[in-house]
C-alpha cells in the first residue's frame, strides 16, 4: 500500500504538486515521508505537518494508508 502526501499553500506552488503517493516501505515517521518524497532533502523546521488531519511532529509515527500533509505557517487575519 502507500502513504498519501498533500502539499498546501505556497509550498504546493513552490514544489509544483499538490498530492502524491509513495510506497510505505521503509517509512517510519513524518520526517521520513518528507525526505523520501523530496529528494532526500531534510524537513524544513518551519513547516507544519499533519497526519490524517491532526497536527503532528516530524517524529510522529506513520503507517500504511495514512495521509500526511505539509503546509507553511499561517499568519494574518483581522484585528
């Protein structure tokens, strides 16, 4: 099976992809998901992560069938 990866906001625009799927083999954590999907680049410290629509940390364990999302910090709004 596989892990689904979703990219949001400016990250999606920067990478030129909004969703992809990777094999769950050898994947243990959110950080592993990023590294596997992004040419062995380390996970940037400023990105937010979610597993199955719940905020997660880079060391959060993932399993086959999970959806992992990456997005930049959100700012702004009304005062």
